């Protein structure tokens, strides 16, 4: 019975791996590297000392400084450890157009030795959220498709909807939120999309050209879903009377969708 169970698990894993490869096909010219360890569900430490942040994937946070692990954070790390182990401890990297983040980590798409996109695999397993931060947005469409499959099937963190209503926000950090647009305005600070007076989405001036401004203006009164890293404006001293406390910078048009 145990042996049969293991065989079944292997075939299920193989099916998902094939699916992930279909979402994001293998590019040419990957750089093969050795993985020292898996830090968390979206970060690797390489044997050469580099830390690699996987592009397009944001997994739940492991607990730090006395905080508890977020749901599925440990499962995401274990799954990535298994994928790396199945790849013989080596992976292929495709560096992003922006090759490092502000923490000095290498930004790259990561593939198994057989050419499977590990970001797509994690998204298809429901163990992370698809994210897009310009200019590293080449694989947005296939990564969205991978996440969509997990969402429709209710896998992983999609078993129960992780989407917060604007009035449910209580802390800063990554979130997927929904709400009705009450106001859209543009000024020197960019484009501001206010949800029910509780949360404001911001398109920075340097990113305005990446968005369809007419579409954004037409969102007033509509229900939308957005994702990104929420900032508590009251802690930064930038909150004026009547302004929403919570700010979510939009880093790419794919981070804003019509509500499902």
C-alpha cells in the first residue's frame, strides 16, 4: 500500500511538472548553478554565496523576530526544497532585466535541470502569489495562468480565499485586496485610485506610461482586485486628515484586475 502511494505521488508530481513547463516554456541560454540551500518559498542561496529572489513569485512569510509563520509558508519552503532536490541540487537561471533588488539579491527566473519553471510550479501548486514588478515582467502571462489553475482548483492557499476586503486590512505587508473604487485622480504624484476611503492604490509617475490611463479613470464605481505590498501611511508621518491610512503602490498593470 505504501509503495503504491509513493508511485501515485510520483505520477501526480510528474503531471504538475509537465503542466508548469507548458505554462512557462524553457528559454535558451540558462546559466546552471548549484544551490546551497532553500531560504524560503521564493529565495535560494547559491553555493557561490549569492541569494536569488525568484521573479514573479511571492510566497507566504516564515516567522521572524517572534512572529508566527504565515499559512503555507513552511509548505512553500518544503515544496521548493523538494523541487531543487529533484533537480539534483542544480538549477538554471535567467536573469531579469533588473538583475538585483535593493537588498542586493539576484533577481532571476529559476528552472529545474529538465527545464521546468519553478515559479510556475509553485504558483500551480497554490503555494505563492503571482507578482509583477517592472521591468521584470516578461513572464507575467504564463505565471498568471499557472496561478489561475491553482485558484480555480482551490489548491494550497486558494482553498480558502486569501483576498481581503479593504475594511479588513490591519497591517502592512503583501496582500491581495478587493473593494469598490470611490475616486480616481491624477496629479504630480501619479495616479491615485481610492477604495471606499480606506485604501489608496498609487501608480508612480515613472510607471504611468505603462498603464492605460483611460481604463483607470473608468474604474470609478467598479469592484476591483489589487495586489502588492501595503504601506501604513500613519507610521511614515505622511497621513493628512481625510486621507486613507493604507497605501498600495501598483508596480505593473497586471497587479490590478476586475473583481472575480
